[in-house]
């Protein structure tokens, strides 16, 4: 990915009241993933940031170099992969799969500290060894899975 594009994304997101979760490369497309701490992000907010990124990039570099991109929310059942993402989504419902468990563990994501992950399940803080965790994804208590970030 062109570092000029990533720089413009970071600049425009900093001007908005959204938080950058990730800039992800997909075949032929760059996904800019945004969230609003404490609440769902609206389509209007995603569109506003998308237009700002396009405008700023074209102003500086022209539209010939603007990559194909989309601005999205974290999405349904997003897998949390980095320590930063774990920090961003602390306090949200997650679904955790481990090498040891027969089924998923669903609870509220707490602190993660390098080697361990804290998830509150029915009021009890459970600590998981990160080497045993195979997947952490967002979860919605009401919808039973889909959680828009």
C-alpha cells in the first residue's frame, strides 16, 4: 500500500471524531476500518470520512494515484488480531475460542497483557493464556453474533 494513502487516512481520521481500527489490504482494494468508541458508527459518518480522504488525496497527488478503497465499520463477527484492537474493543462482548475449550466462551473483553487475556463471563473474570487462544471475535448479546463496531 502507498504510504501517502495511509498518511492521508490517518490525517483525515484525526480530524473526525472516529477511531482508526485498521487499514487492511485486500485484492484490488484497501479497507479503512473505523469505529466510534462507546457507540455504533453511522453510514453517514463513514461516508463523510471517505469523502474527506478522497478529497485530500486528490488535492495533493491527483486522482491517478488514488487507490480503490472503502471505509467500513469493524463488521460482523470481526476477528480481533492485534493488541491495539484488543485495547480498542475492551468492554465489548467477544467470543473466544481456545485450544482447550469445547465451545466458544462469550463474555466482556477486559484487559489483555501480552501473555494473558481477561474476559468476564457471567460476572466472573476468566484469564486465558494467549498461547491457548485460537480466535477472538466481536459478539452481540442480542443478535447472537453480529456486532457492528
